[in-house]
């Protein structure tokens, strides 16, 4: 007999249908009971006791107790965030809405969950559809190394509240995120067995997690094959006021793209990346009936954002050969591109080598926070720049001269966009030459002019120059990374000057 649907590994947590009421203002319970919500009066200090079974907490005090309301909000705000509760404030009359609105604005809470006593049915309707997410559980968290911060521990306790224990491993990447982990879990109740395949959890600012989740729904779910990306477990995702968590399946037996290329085991991987993993994005401009366009310079200027370039990087670039100011480079690009129009398609938006994993010959995409519209040459340019100018732990400062000679060769007039020639003698960067040759074949087969491919490459060189250096662990690697960021600016000027001579 096939197992019943209760055996699914999707997280199933008890319905949280209680609403905790704090304050002396009488609130009708009928609108809540009608929606199968239980309105329970509690003291402020006891909210945490019943928080795991609740979906929200209502603060309802008489108008003269504005100071008490402030105190309640300040005390309950962290608790509601920890347990996923919706924090609602009720005014005694409509005339008391404005003072409470001003208070909520002062506390930077917003007034979207402010109701009057006469409109309490609207609050009940909101809570009826509000999903607080999983409750806080008590899985034993096993981790080697430094202890977890309390907020990250709370996210793990909620996302895996149906587990007896979890073992977590920090993952690379996530330069901005608070934490990215692989999670091995032992389920409490499953007729299949206690050991599901591993999960990943990404903890970041709430607006960023919300955007990435939306990008999964709009883009990844329909345009990227499910077996070439992680899949989200929405039942485990956590949303709170400041920080949230994205949870999904961890792609096992995969390796970082850069290490695969360096070991010369990546034959066909880059083709798979653009022709299979990103196929759903890259076929869009071919549909002439719905072709979308954008001024090319607007895209280039936005990605480059030269105002973000830091003075030390510019000064170092000048020592390495930079002649023009970043503003002069931007002005030249404006003149070069003039009114050029480019077809746009969905792009990954942050296709650096760290966001690509390899399993067999398949390229697995991760991190969909920055999906955006752009020229079809944008993703190949992003990847090329990250591979050439990025710094990893196996790099060495002693390789600077050899690396610079290689870079000068592959960015030599007039072949900025074309595959570099085959090497005459194997060297430290043979793997990189091979990778760039493969990447540069991609735009050649697309609806993309040579000028556009070169201009987009300049945009991402300028962008890379202004980004923070990689998280190098020692002084030597930090210096190497800094120099490479600066040299990206030198190469950007070189390509721009060549394009300027052609007009």
C-alpha cells in the first residue's frame, strides 16, 4: 500500500489559531470565534508562554494609556518577531487612531496593523489569513566551531521544529547574508524514516529574503529546470520583522564551479550553464512578438555605478596604468552608445563563480536574489569577470606578474569579446584560458553585437572594481584581491578607449 499523504516530508506544524489579547479595552470575541480563532486574555509578561500556539497578539488599551501601549509594544516586539506573531494595535475610537499612528511611526512599526475598536472584525479577518509560520521547537542543534548567535538559533528552532536534532555546516558564499548553512535533520515523526535529504537555510534581511522568494515564484519555478537549482520548502521558511529565513533542499554531491574548472573536469559545464540551466531566460528575446528593449547606456551606467568606486581603488588603478577618471570613462561610454537599444531578457543578475555549483556535467544555479532584466550578454560578462579578477584561497601574490600578462593578452585590442587564442605553453592559468574561450562563444551565437558585448563587459568590470574585496583570510590574499579589483578598472578603460576610437 502506498503511504498516505501524512508521510510527506513537507513540514506540518499544528495550526496556530490562538490570538493573545493584552490590555483592558474590551474586545468582542465573536468575529474571532466565527473564524475559528480563539481570543485569549493574557498579561503582557505571559505572552511568550502561549506564543507557540498563537498567530497574533493584540494590544488594546484605553486611549489615556498611550504610555502603557508604548511599553507593551517595546516588550512584545522582540517576542512577536521570535515566534512569528502579528503584532496588532487597537484604538479605543476612530479619533484615537492618529495618536497611535504617530506612536507606531515613531517606533518604525508602520500603521498597516492598526485598527479601531469598531473595526475589530477587520483585524480578525487579517489574522484568519495570516500565516505565522512554524512554532519554536526544541531540536538539539549540533555544530562544530563557534557558537551560533541567539537569533540564528531561533530561526533553526522554528524551521526545524519537527526534528529531534539537526547538524549544521556553514556554507561558502552569502557575503551579505547573516548565515548560510547545510542542515542534516532527524525528523520526529515520519513513516518513511527519520533522515530526509539535507536542507539549506539562508538567513538574511527580511526584504532580501522576501525578494528572493518572490524571484523563485516568478522566475526560477517556471524558467529554470527544477533539477538544476535548489527547491524551496515554503513550510519551513520564516518571516519576521527584520530578519527572515529561506529554506530548501540542499543540492548534494555538487562542487564549486571554479574548483571544477581548475581540476580540468569541467568540459561541457559552461555550455550546460547557458544552454540548459539558463535556457528559459535566454530564449526570451527570440520571441519577436513580445520583444522588450532598453537603452543600452542606461543599463551600463546603472550596473557600473561609478559613484560607488572608492578612492583607494582608483589611486591603485592609476599606479597600474589608469589614465582617465571613472567619470571620463562613463562619458565616453555615453558617447559610444548614444541611442543604442538592446533587447532585454531575464538575467540571473549575480552570476559569479560562487553562485554556480557543478554535479556531473550539470551546472546548478543558486542565489536568485538579484534576478533582473538585462542584455543577453550580461550573465556571461558577469561570470567572465568573476573568474578572471576574483581571488580564491589557492591564489598567490607571487603569481601577480603571470596573471597580469595573461589578462593583458585576453583583453588586447581588438579581441575583447572574442575567444582568446589557444595557449602556446601550459601554465598556471591554462584552466582560466579554457574557461574564457568557452564563455566568449556564448554571445557569438546570440542576438548581440560586438559593441554591445564589449560595453556590457566594461559595465561589469567597473562594477567589480567598486565591489568589496573577497573575504581573504590573510594579508597577502587581501592585497592581491585589492590589486585585481583595481586592475579591472584599468581594463575597463582600455576597452572603452578602443570602442571610442571606432566611432
